[in-house]
């Protein structure tokens, strides 16, 4: 493949990465976005440790679904192997976002799923935002970033979740991951996760015994936006 074949995903990865500081989802270099081309079986990802103000489309690194560098002069994100595993096994996602956003990460560090307390949450999900447990020691001591991908997938399997329906997760003691069919949707999901995490935290501060949202409201709010008879938007 020529470098020209990768231009689209490099441009999209650059633009998506630049949204993270604008949305307040990253501090310094604490995050990354990748964009995949499943036909070519490669993805573009942010280079490791490069400040956002120094990024450009040309600096995005092209990596295959086995985590091997295909094109680029810089070292890819340290989370590259996690992205590679998810793309290799979840063929319907085109972009992955990983942040250490404050509230989402606080819930991950607490090893708690984010409870569904209100209709804002139900507009996006009908369940708590899942939190995968911390890894077993042998996984940590092995290929850590590679195993993180399996930690996410295994948790989804354990809970019977579909990655096409639940597009966000916390990794216990680590931080949030989100994904989507497009880079803009993946970034949107990362921002939504952070806002829902913040709302849930404030809810528990105001009322530690706050009840979770009742099923009828969950169903109404999710279906009015995503159901067969949805009527939200134009």
C-alpha cells in the first residue's frame, strides 16, 4: 500500500484526537484516538507522548490489526495493542477513544460501574456503564496492553453485552474506553461517558441513597431516541 492509501484515516484520526482537549477529556497527553480501515486491516493512531498542539495528520502512525507499524516515523500510542485487539475481533467499529477523563477515571479507580440514575443516561444506554474488573496478575505481567483488549471483551462476554449496542466501558483501576462506527461517534461516546460519570458522582453526593432510574423511564427515553418509532431530532 502507498502512503496515499492511508491519508483518509490519518486525517480523521488527527481531527478526532484534536477534539479531546477541546472537550476537556484529556490533560497533557493522557489519551488517544484511532481510526480504522477494515478493508485494509489497518488503523491510524496518535503517536506516543506527543503534545496535542504538536500533532498533524502526517504524524499519525499506521498500524495493522496485529499491532505492527505499517507506516510512520514515530512510535504509536502505548495503548496501540489494545486498539489492535478490539479492531481485530470487533469488525463493526471504525474508531476507538481512550481517555483518562477525570470523572470516568474516578469511577474506574473505584471499580464501579456507572449507575443509570437519570434520563440523560437512558438517552444513550439502558444499563449501567460497565466496569471491567482489574486484570489478574499473570495478564498484567504479560503483554499488558494486548491483554487490556481481552479484559474488555471478556467482560462484555461475561455480561452478555453487544459492543454494537454498548459503545463504552471502564477498565477497573485504569480509565474509560469508547468506540463507534465513525470517529465523530466514538468521540461523542467518550464525552457522553464523562458527563454521565460526572452526573452520577454529583447525584450520589446530593443523595447517597438515590434510586436508580425505573424501567419505564429507561424504556421511554431510550426508545424515543433509538427505537423503531423514535421521534427525537429532525
